[in-house]
C-alpha cells in the first residue's frame, strides 16, 4: 500500500566537517543510542551494506518500550539519502537528506521531513518536533565529526603508548589525589588519572575505535565505556569483552613508592598492543 506523504518541515544547516566525515557518520548506525541517548536507548542491526542499513531502534525513555524499524538508504554518487520509518510510530515517513560540500571542512545539510498526510495542525506540530530533534542530533554529530577529523589527522595524539619501561613520576600521592581527575601526556599520548572505587586508575584519553573522548567515560564493573559507541575496555588489560576487534593497550598502573610518591607504570608485555 502506498502512503501519501506531505512535507512537514525543512531543516538546513552547515556542519564543520568534510563530506567524507559526514557520509561516515551517516553509515555509523552504532552511535545512535550512545551519542544520541536523549532520543534512542537501544539498537539492533537487521541488515547493512554499501546501500545503507536497517535497524530496530528503541526510543528513549526505555520504560515506554517504543520501537521503530528504520532504514537508511543511499545510492552511490547521489547527494541525497533517505531515512524511512518502516515500522512503529510515524511509519511510512521518509526523511530526505541532501549533502553538499562547501569546503574542505564544511558541508551543507538540507533535511526534508516527509510524513503521512494528516490534519494540518498535526503535520505542523510533527514538523516542528522533528526540526527540534534533528537540531540536537546534528549538533552532537557535528562535535563528534570534528573530533574524528582531528583523530584521523593525528592531532589528538597517539593511540598506542610508546614502549616505556620506566615509571613516569607523578609527584606526591596526596597532591595527586587532590588534583584528580586530570590528564597527563606521556610521549605523545594522553592519559587520564582518576579514582574508581577508591583506587587510583589511569587510562588512555583517546578511544582506539574512532577517537572517542574517554576522559569522563563511565567506569562500570572495571570497564571503561566509550560514550560514542559503547565499546568497553578493561581497565586491567585493555581488552574488549564483547568480541569487538578493537582493544586498548594495557593501561598503565598508578603505584605509590615507599616515600609516598606516585608513578605511572607501564607494562612491558602488552596484550592489547
Ligand atoms: S569511538 Fe567508537 S567506541 Fe569509542
Ligand atoms: Fe548521529
């Protein structure tokens, strides 16, 4: 059955990311419930390929248990991609997004929201709500894409630590604890020093997946959880417990010597390396 659609609203903006970064983001279905947790709280991939992806998405808040099946479809070389709601609230809707490069790190985005025909006031209200939603989503994507660009250009530092065998001095334990949390740079790689369950811990500030920010990443049951795609990394050895082919180098330990001075100690044998 064909559903008649009407254009509820148009949203246009520019983002500070190259066309390449934006397309990468379009295909990145995994970030939805993490970066956009205010809108989505779960995702199950049903299919994907060069054409795009199809997924069952759970809407926030989790208690309402509302699901959509979304299909994102693009054609090679075409500037417009379609995000269609196949099942769930708003079924039949087709969001058409057109991307145009405006410079090395600038892309224009035009989004047309096509929804099933209905009462004009309802269509208007739905259009307004979609513009508000997409403004927030693209704001978050813009920040992520800019950081990814810096990551790929190596401006955020090294992902893997240099082969340090010696302990790096951090000063007196009491001073260190009073400053927490803070970051230190060791031979081009940033580490975050924090306290977790009363223990001093250290870990890389840069996610080895796509450069996500780990400085304030949640620590759950001894695992660091990246806020961009939710990949988990053991604070003990950097391994990923979920079968992802993406591990972090073994995090350094914070050790206190007999004189009360703290040191960042790197392992010489690194399973994550
Ligand atoms: S950047 Fe993807 S999980 Fe961290
Ligand atoms: Fe996004």
